[in-house]
């Protein structure tokens, strides 16, 4: 296994990323949340799971202010894609991957749903949507048109939870609602239940790999 820390830039943007290489033919690009970084349990263990299966991992290191969340969904997607595209182009132009997986957490699901999933280039990619912001109507409407294989996970105590989430289930997209879990997929004051929730998510993802 080899780990590269890189930065890429254009005239207006500069972004860093970590590329963990196993030598395998598959890659997983991860888009973190606003405060939920790659060291947090869900993304940390998701990274371990990918590496277990010989899947390369890219952590994209963006930083945005909370003010970004006051913008429209499409504005957020555009701001983030200016950074994300730099990484995607750099990695994919220098490596020959056969399969691509995208994993987004919270804020990271916005560019994933609104831009990446609508791009024909990535029509065969597997999508892992971890606590997407379902109360944003634009995201929900986009997901209704989804044809990707993948998994959507959200807790029913998450403030972005929508009761109509099961409308998004398709033959290719699985839906997992974690009982009593919040936006971090933690069950409040119950570490054992929180760990069980994490296990449920990882098992669901592993079935897709």
C-alpha cells in the first residue's frame, strides 16, 4: 500500500487530496461532510473496508464556511465541484481504473447527487449516500431520477430525514434507515447501539463490493 498527499490547482482554486493506493483496479472517491471528516468513525471504517477489498481510496480535503449552507443546493454543488473536478481529473488522468465508487457524507452528497450522478461519464459508478440532506427538495427530486447502483443510509432522528425516503428505493439503490440514529448515525447515549448502526452500514456497503 502506498499513500500520496497531493495538491492540484487552476487559476482560481487549489485543493489537496490523499490517494491511498493498493494496486487494485477499483477506486473510491470520498466527499466528507462539513465537520464530519475522514477521521470520524463512518468514513474511517469505510476507508478500512475499501482497502480490505483492494480498492484504492481518495480523500478530498475541502474546507468551507457554514455560510455555504445558506446558499441554494445548485450553488453549493457548483462551488464544491470546482474543487472536486480538479481532483477527479488529476487522479483519473494518471491512473487506469476499471470501476469507480463515490461515497458522500452529508454536505458531500450535494455535489455527488446534483452533479456527479447526472454525468454520463460516471453512469456505471456505485454511489454511497451517507446521511444525504433529503429535506432539500432539489436533492430529493434528483434522487427520484437515479439509476445508479448503491446504498442510501440515514437515521430517522436525523434532522435531514424525510419519511418518504422509501420512494427512492429502486432495484439498484438500497435504502437503509437506522432507527433512533442522528445525523452522525449515532444513537444518543447508547455506544453499543451506535456501533451496531455502524456495523449495519458497513455490512450493507460490503454487499455492494
